[in-house]
């Protein structure tokens, strides 16, 4: 998407197709051709996805979103009027860099919390002496367990079905605890 500066002062948007390739025996890739897509819309060439916020923005930390179809967690720059909170549902467009497999997320919008791979659990917080815990079968990391007073056992947990980064297996993980 390119912002027009010719006739409207930058208020219209022009969708483009950009062809990147090698020309004239050159080793480097370069822009070979650019053309206007008359029926194009902003972000329409990217994949779309839905997810849930798993970390709020804080000092020197960006918002983190779990992409529900892939189970990947990505950092995003979310500058919405109302800040995103843990457990908020979001929809977005994304692109995967084929060289380093990094996922970049764009055009984030708040939506109703998806029902897929997200659940609310009312139950007992079973604490482990090492600091982590469980609510039913959902793992609660130490920083989340610490957010609840040690004298409280009955909790309401927001959990997501996500990939364990160390084991590579999927399971339920608590992203928020309330009393």
C-alpha cells in the first residue's frame, strides 16, 4: 500500500503489486516491476488470522499475541486507542519471512474472544514448591501464580491451547488468574 501525494494530499491509498527478481544476470534481487491493483484493499495480500493477547505492553515489553491456528506467540506493536489486555481477542494480517521464519503482524483489531483454543476455568490452583502451578490440566507459570495471594486456592483462570516452547508439545497454559 502506497500513500498518494500527487492529487489528494496523502489521503487516498493505492494498492500495488511489486515483482522482485533478478535482472540482466545480476546476483542481487531488485524491484523488477510495479503495477497498480485497482480493486486492491489495504493489507489484502497478507494472510489473516485471529488470536488472543497473552502479554500486555509494559516498560520495555511489547504486547504478545498467540496466533490460534499455528500456536505461535508473536510480539506486536499495537497502538490502539484502548490498550490491549491479557485475554482480549484480536484479528490481524500477518506475513512470514521465508529466510528466518519470523512472523510480522499488521493491522491489529480487537474482536470478541475466539472460542477456539481459549477457555475459562473455575477451579483450584494447585501450587508446586518450585513456583509454578496447575488449574485442572492447565499449566500456570510462576509469574502468574505469584499474582495470587498464597492463601487463595479458588481461582478463575484464562487458558490458551499453545505450544510449550521447551518441549515443542501443545497443552493448556494459563495466561491470567483472578479470584
